[in-house]
């Protein structure tokens, strides 16, 4: 007798407070972006966040469903608050070379500097 169990699950995303912004992607899916992570939004939550698209938000997500493999969907949100955009952040980008050699990439130098009078968290 041979038994095979598929136990492959990605990181478990739980309920709690999340900071990010909501968008609708090019396929019409409602997504909440938080740093490098992207969580899908249920239709109910998408309607709740429709007026806040693209704005920095703090969400208190009370129910999140995790998918087998990869991904999660926010099913219920108890509280939504709009946060201020961080001001005073300046991004500088410079190219270290003026040509791209065959089969090589381009080297960029990026600097993010806080030029405001207060700490940004």
C-alpha cells in the first residue's frame, strides 16, 4: 500500500492589522498590496474599499482564507483607516554605465533619502 500526502502550503497569513493599498489589476482582480506581498480581496471587501483605491490604508482584517500552495484572500475587514502619504522621501537613481553589453544587465544605483524634518515609519 502506498499513500501520498500533499502537504505543500505557503506561509500562513492570519488576521490582523495590515498596511498597504488596494488596486484593481489588469485582469479585474481586486488586490491589496503590502510591500512585496499581494492579497486578493473578496467581492465584499472590494466594495468596502472601492472609495480608497490607491490610497495608503491600515486594515484590520478579521478573516483571511489561505489558498493551498500560494496566496490568500481577505474575506472580512472590521476597520479601515486612511493614512497620510509620507512626504520628504526622495528617490535618486543613477546608471553606472552608459551602455549595455550583450548578455549583461544594467547596473543602477538607487538612494532613498528622508529629507523631511521627522522620522518616517
